[in-house]
C-alpha cells in the first residue's frame, strides 16, 4: 500500500495514515484535502508511511492535492515534529496554526515581488571596544550553529551589534529573523533596520491584516524577505536560507505562549538555529536565569557590554520610603517636586505603574464590602468612563452600584491607583504639561501607540504615564526622569519567579532615562527600602542579585536547576478537574521514576476564573529525559479518561506562570 502520514488540525497527539490517489508520490510539506470522520479538512503531508496499524478496510484515500510543490520545506516538517514531541502537543495544531489563515484552506499562494533590489548599505556607527569584541565573536561563527548571550546594560548599543552582524549575513545572500517580545516594539525596530538597509524589512505579527500576514509569509517562503521582524509566531516561518536569528529582550515572558500551544519562542528559536546550522543571538540587559545558567554551563557564549555606547553615565537611583508618607494620587511630595523641576527645564518625565484603569479596588468604607467578579476570584477594577467596573480576567463589566449591596451605604470609594487616576491627578497638578497615557486600554486605537512614541521621540510630550508596554526596548532620547510608583509587588509573591521578573522590569524601565545627552534620574517608591533585593537594584547590580537568587533556586531544586511540567484542568464544578488530576496521579504511580516528583493536585492560586474551577498537577524532575518519559504516560491517561470529556485540560512544559 502507498501511504503517507498527514498532520490534521485536531486535538490528538498523532498523525493520520492515508492512501495516495493512484499511487502518486506526494512530497512532505504539501497541503492535501482528506476525509476526517464525516467531514473533510486540510492537512499537511509529513512523510511517507512504510506500515500502518490501521486495517485496510478502514484506510481512506486523499481527496485532493492542493499544491503542485511543497508549501513547507522538508526541514521545517521535521522541526515541527520535534517541537510537537517536546511540548506533547497535537502535531496537526502545531503545523496548521503556524500557517496564515488563508493557507489553512485550499487557497493558492499569492504572487509577490522581489525586495532584494531595494537593499541599501547606509553607514554604520563606530563601535566601542566591547562592541567590537562581541561582533568579532559573532562573525567568526556565521556558518555554524552557536548561541550567544549578549548581555548589555540599557543603552549599550546591542542593536548596533545586531545591525552590523546582519549586514554580513545579507552579504552572504541569507535571510535574518529578528524576534521582539511585543508588537509595540516592531515599529521602532523596523525603523532602525530600514534606516540602515532600506525597504527590505518584512514584519509579521497578529495585528497585521490576514492579507498582509499572508504576503509576508509568502515572501519568506520564496526567499524574497531578507529581514523579518516579528513576534513569537514568526519563529515558524518557512525559511530555507536563514543565516542568523536575533532574539531581542530574550528574558521577556511574552515569548512564552500562555494558551493553546504553549511554546517558548526563545527556546524554539534556539532549536531552529541548531537545525539550520546558523548562529542565534539572545540580547538583554537583564537575561533570563535559564539563559545565564546555560552560559555558566558553557552551552552559550556570554558577551558583555558593560557601558552605555553614548558614554553617558547610568541613571542615579533613589529609593523613596513612602511607608509613613501621605501620598497624593500615589505620588510622594518629593517626587511631585522633582517632576515640577524637570518640567520647568522642558525635560521629559516617565511615570511607571503596572496597573491600568482608575483604581484596582472599589470598596465600602462603612462595612468594607469589596466589588468582586462573579466569575473569578478577583476584584473588579474601576474605570472612570461611565463609572464602570471591569474584571481583567474574564472581561465581565457592570456599572458602579449607587449603594453598597451589603449595608446600603453610599460611602463607596476607589482604593489604590491605576493609570487613569494617575493621569487625572497629573493633569490637575501640571495643567500646562503635555501628557500621554500608554497602556493596553489607550493603545487599542489603531496608530495611537506609533503616534505617541513618535511625539515622545520628537520631545512633543513632557509627561508619559505607562505600564510595562513602555518598559521594553523603547528609546526616548529626551527622557531625564523615571519614577516607579510601586516597587513592592514582587517582593512577597508566592511565585518563585516574582523577584526575577520585578528586577528585570525595574531595570528595564529605569534604563529608559538619560540615554543620550545627560545622565538621568530614577526614583523608586517603596515601603520596604531596606529590602536586600531592592538594595541590589539601588546599586544597579543585576549580577549580584542573580547570583543570590540562583543560589536560592539551586538549594530549592527550582528551575533552571530542575525541570517542570504543569497539568491544568478546569470545569464548571470543582470536583471534576480534581478527580481528573487524581486519576492521572494514580495512573502514573506504576511508572514513577525516582528523579520525578508529582505535586498535587491542588487548587490553582486563583481557584475560580472565567466561571471555571481550576486545579493543577505539577511534575518536577532533575532529569529532563525522565520528566518527558513520564509525560508520555500522562497524555494517554488524559485523552482516554471519561472525565476528560467533561473537563478541559492543558499541558504546559517549562511553565512561566503558575496560575
């Protein structure tokens, strides 16, 4: 029998065997239309099939072949299989969801024009000694796989090192992939690359129209996209002549997909570079602990840029003890005075608060009733527009009650501060200053973010209020003062990664100040100024902080010194997910490896979310191989359980969030 294996988009961890029509050969990477149950669907041929366990009477024939030549290169099909195996995710969903929407159907590829003719070679900047050393090390490995961890302080010129390495790769006739963690960073990154190389840059992210995404994907497939700048999904684009991968802000949690196919774009990019035999650069001022551990173990080569490229001194950091102070809209009197001083000098100020909305809590001062979400174990956030209460987890919304539902009192007040309330207060304090707010609510309007970033760069905005959107990689040449309004959020969290994330965020935000002309200032408001982790940040000693935290992780056998897999289950009632995970725990008992621990099942830190009750089972191991062997037993238990038909579940390999 002439058979092929086909990946189809169904939640089953297997490929399907189909008969070839008229015994024709179909190459891997070709789309085919196949019968699946009572319907027909589009799948991707993954390879030939020498034998099958399916009875010949049950084998079905391919209905139609959609492509005259492979849509995906054979090496990418092999790569998809490896990635699906590692993440224990259905291969069909991995392959088909990586394609633009139009190609998940039987639509043909659109024609595209060539971009190579428009390439420019505008002058490069002069590198300092450390930049030259880093570039020299990278260029020495352009024709082989090598992973570089480029750790450079904010403003140290990491992007210029990228650009000059990219120029050499383009000279070889190969393409370059640049991954950024957020869509908001693509305009600025594209501008830097276009100014150096001309109009040869292609972007790829979820906010592009389906037509634009399809065109970008097709350019890559036809080797007509010299430089691709994209978010995490761009790592699966069909490169065949890829010469370099750059992962900017490699520490950022946004590189990990948090739903569906839960992959790490950073890790997948390293595997892809290894498969293609090209170097990969991981760049960050605050590298992830996993990357630092790999560098220490000799798996990555650490390249350090210890000074700013402009020779401007690092910003001066001040810890403001606000534990006993009366704040005005979340701002201490000293901070308000510093803002006024900077505005008088026509300098820019950035205020960072990682809470959007008007206030994170709405309560009754009489009986202490709190506005909570009926579908989640979470408080509702107050929004000033139309006095609305919103849940940031399930998007439930309602109007503010005129009276307390418990005691009928009218003493209802917002508690705490969000970006909207801070904006209102600053407008009252500094009515003459031009002000802009940047958070996920304000940036929903198309083009708003690009407009504000351009105005900020041109010094047309004096006061910037923002969440973590502003913390990542943005270049504000006129910014002199950065204020972090609440630095205590990560100090006492149950999440073992909380301090790492807090430190990275604070250092990244602080690094926006004083990058070009004069040294900037950073004020950090805290109620715990003597906390050792904040003292390390005060001294801007990320290396010392990471050394301390990594030592703690090693003693507690936490990543990167162990490996985790998290099984989440959720249902409308609390008993079903708990029973399903208990079934898995008992089913694994005969196969339990001494290197693997099973913890749980336990309720998730937020038990009720979006109307479902969430439980989780954690597998921890010092051996990655032993962990994946156990997971190989897990998925059949989950898929075959009758409880799984009434319970939703997911498997998260190397989880970054424990909720």
